[in-house]
C-alpha cells in the first residue's frame, strides 16, 4: 500500500491519485477518495501488522512454555527413578545386615549396616541437591524445588524401608530360632 493508490471507499476498486491532487474520483462508482482515506488505510495496515506480530509472539511463548514443561517432566521422571535406588537399597541392606548378624557373620553384617547408614545420611542430601529446577527453564511454569522438603521426604522413605528390612530380618530370625 502506498499513497499513490487507495481503495475506493464506495466500491473497493483501486483509485489512483494524480500528482499534486488531494482528492480523486472513482472511475467505477464516482465516490471521492481523499489523501486522508489513503492515510487511514496505511494506518489500518500497520495496526494489522502489529496484531499479527503480537499473535506470533504469543504463539512462540506458548511453544516455549510447552517445551519447557516437557523438558521439566522428563528431567523429573529421570530424577525420581534415581531416587528409588537409595530407598530400595536401605531396606535391602538392613535386611541383609540383620540376616548376616543372625548367622554370626558379624563382620559382613556390620559392613551392610554401615553402608545403609552411609546411604541414609548421604542420599537425601545428594537427591535434594540434584532435583531439577523447572523455574530456570525459559517460559516454564514449574516452581523452584523445595530442597529441604525433598531431603526430609527421602530421609523418611529410607527410614521406612530400613525399618521394613530390619523387621523382615527379625521376623525370619525369630522363626528360625523357634524351629
Ligand atoms: Zn468506487
């Protein structure tokens, strides 16, 4: 769109301005177009361009948001899988430690229990430190990780499986002694 031609306000045909004139008559319907009409049309075009750019920007933002959410979910999934290892190991080591002590293999039993303690104290801290931070991804709606709550949660889980492992070992020991 330029100022030499303008859409006819009556029928929409192109009207060409002669040089040096402010108005021009439509050769089809006789409507008169002014340079003001041409300016309005230009402004409408610019406004349309602004809106198109705005919509494109919003779409890009939604896309970034979706990508960040997907990345965050994938990272969380991987991290949670890593978190199962110390929880399961705690139970297994306490069970094995209890059984080994029961069979008078004290050295091995103590070693298992020491390993279980090591995991209990280290794993929740390591897991809390490595929790994915979704809030750092551009456009992500995810909140930052609550590291203290995460560590506490894994202390609780490791404690629970440790108790289960130890109780299982104790029950088996008592059963063996009774026989
Ligand atoms: Zn016309």
